[in-house]
C-alpha cells in the first residue's frame, strides 16, 4: 500500500499499529525502491 502511494500514517491506522516501528517491520525496502523514490523527488 505504501508503494502504491498511501501515506505511512494511513497504513498504520489501517493495520491497527500504534507506532511506525511496528509497520516498518513488515516492509521490505530494496535499493531499487530507494533509488526510484530519490529520482521521483
């Protein structure tokens, strides 16, 4: 959902997480993901 454009706070709320750390545990961020975000910024 994050990769599709949903914001982290909204994903956290949807999943019932009270902290970003909990949500981040489920993410698998790869170097190509970081590079894509960098180039879009």
